[in-house]
């Protein structure tokens, strides 16, 4: 049961909503509903005695056009803005979007009618999913996706799955419903939580490679990281010590210093852990925020015009997370290169086991570098773009929407990189018959080995890579 009260929604709840096909158990706060109704009544009253953007005026560059606050005006706004294009949003992202938007409305500052909130709650509960398109936002409000959603609630646009009884659009509902980045936040949250899982799994993957390469434990020793105690770096080193059973610094490995893939892992993984932690903190604020412009404040009895629709916090946090994860992925590819090198493993080149000239896992490096290149492209900053729209009135954009899409692409690429390293590490450990009995990372080996083919002759590794991707979530929990 997910509590929906405009204040306490968690990123993990968004993931649950995205992964739940069909009805979703939600507990909608009665107090929040009452507060939202009071804001609606106040907004209606304010519209009779002062200018309220989007209610008594047009929107964008039409802000100085006086209009009658009416259902007809609201429907025109929704119809004109429901011009989304491109592919439809993935089902999970739409379900997550609906939950986030419902929660934001229950913060009680939108001025939206109770009927529209009730219809949205019914859609979330029953698993009804409107047709929503991918294109139509630049990080200053998901105007097209949310206009399409609102028109589905009124009965004007189709539902892909299920439906809810249509409700009327009250005066002022249109802009208030669209004044949100709920679709962007849905994708950003799902990507952030996936990146969190992948970075946690990468500790186990790196630890398996460490054992396969007879790594030097000094790089993870407590005294080393006490000397430069960045939070993420310290956490990574501690996790490596835990997985490798380093209760105290063991005797050095067979090399005085390992390659950077092992030796610099905490220093490179640390910024990624910190960036993802910060991203989750930003998203936790955003999914519980009142972003509607104008904001209707029952406490102060007035409407406030503002720019909460601008999501620079989200876009910059996403850019930082993708950039740091790319660096971690580079180390994974470097460790894969070490795993196919006899100097480091004592095994044949490419972990081959057949006749001379056998290729073993040679292809994994090509796959990993291909995925790393995709990740590098996804890591390029979205916030360096610019946009001036609506006759120059809206002269800046955060591009958080595009940053979130890039984060989704980064997740897909990074899991392929990790999977390639995992396949090679498990094969190397099998061929070396390494002793993992007393190490906590043995659980990671057993989990991966259970789904990876034991055969070492030259053969297609497509299935192995897919199986390795499939166990990363389990490795993250070890």
C-alpha cells in the first residue's frame, strides 16, 4: 500500500507503481484531499477579483490576453497543448507519471477541482493507462504528455489499458494540471533507481575480478581512505573490504600495484555513488513538490506566480550522475582487458580453452566497448542546450526531459558493460578453480555461476551476456 499525501512519496514507491500492471494499492490522504479542495475554492474566488495566469489570461506569450475563466477556455488549452508526438511512453513510465502527478496535486497548492483529482486517483488505483506520447517537453513542464492525460480523464482521448468515468474540466483546471514535470520525473526516478542498483552490483563484479586477478588489498585499506575521506570513496572501499573478507589489511598481492581498474576503483566509484545519492535526494523533493504556476496558497489567501516548473536541479543532477557512471564503466572495460591478459591471470589469452588460436571471450571486449561508446554519448551534458520559445517570453529551459532520456540510455549501456566483465570474471575463476569459500563475494560467484554456461569452448556468448544482465539486481543485494 503506497501512501499518497503530497509529502511522503518515495522513489521506491515510484518504482513499484511502474512495475505493477493492473490495480495498485494506494492510500490517499483524506486530509490532503480536503486541503486540495480548499485550494480549489480559493482559486475560484481569486479568479473573480484579480488576474490569475492561465485562469483569467492566456498562457505563454498570451499572458496579457484577458479571458473568461471557463470550462471552454480550459478545454482549448488542453486541446492545443495535447500535441505530443513520436513513440508512446513506455507503460511503466506512464504509471509512474500518474502516481507522481496525483501525489503532487495532493500537496494542495494547485487549485485543481476535486473531480479531476478523484479521476486521476481512480486511474492509478485501477491501472488505467492513457495514450501518452514521448515528445513535447523541454524541462519547463511536461505540457504535451500531461495535456494528453487530462483529456483522457475528460473522455476526449483514448486509454491504452482500462479507463475511468470521464469528468468535466473546471475553470482553471487545464493549466494547473499541466504545470508539472511528472513524466520527466517518472523517467528520471526509474533511471536513478536503476543506476543505484547497477552501481551496487558493480562492487560485487569488481570484487570477483579482484579475486581472479590476485589483486593487491592495500588499495582498499582503511588507513588509505581515512586520509582522503570523501563519502562515496570511503563507502566503496568499505564495501570492497566486506566482500573480500578484509577485516584487516591482508598480505599484499602478487603485484606491488594493480592497474587502475582495481586500484582506483574507490576513487572513481565514489563520485558516482555520491552523484546518485544526490540525484535521489533531488527527486525525493521533486516528486513531493508543488510545482503548479500559479501556486494557490490557502495559508496566505492568495496566488503566487513563479518558476517552479523549471527543473535545473533535476537536469544538472542527472548530468552529473551520467558523467560519473561513465567513468566507472571505463574502469569495468579496463578490468575486462586485464581478465583476457595472461600476465594478470596466468591463463591463456582471452581465457581460451580449445586448440591453439581459440578466441575464448575475445568478443566481450568489442561488445563492452560498443556499449561504452553508447554510454559516452548518453553522458554528454543536456544542460548545455538552450531554447527560446513563446515569442521570447520563455527564454531558458533545463532540458531535464532529455537528461532523463539519456539516463535511461546510460542504464541500458552500463548494464551491458558490467555483464561482459561478469562473464569473463566467472570464467576466469572457474578456470583457475579459485578458493572463494571463506569470502562473502562467494555468494556473488554462486549466483552468477548458476546462470552462466560452464562450457569454455568457442561459442556464441550472447546468452551468457543476457544471463549476466539478469543477475545484476541479485548481485546488488549481496
